[in-house]
C-alpha cells in the first residue's frame, strides 16, 4: 500500500491529491497521514543504523 502513497506524493505537484486518491481508491486522510509519517519513518531508519553501528563497535571491542 505504501507504493500507492509514494505515487500520490510524487504526483501531487501535477494532479490534485483528491483526484489521485479517488482514482486509486484510498482515503485522502490516509494519504496525508502517510505523508506526515515520513519524518517518523526516517527517524526509525536512522535509529536502526545507529543501533547497528553500536553493535559493530561492541563486537569489535569486547570488554
């Protein structure tokens, strides 16, 4: 489903969000909620990358 919302985000400069949502059969509010959650998803990816780096350091330098 996220592909649909990514498509809407990419095309919203060319077409109204309401039209894209109607054609794709998704609620407009869901599209806006998904777009607002992008920052949260980016933060989760950054947190995961940091956790991985910490794990690597701990494995390299055991106590």
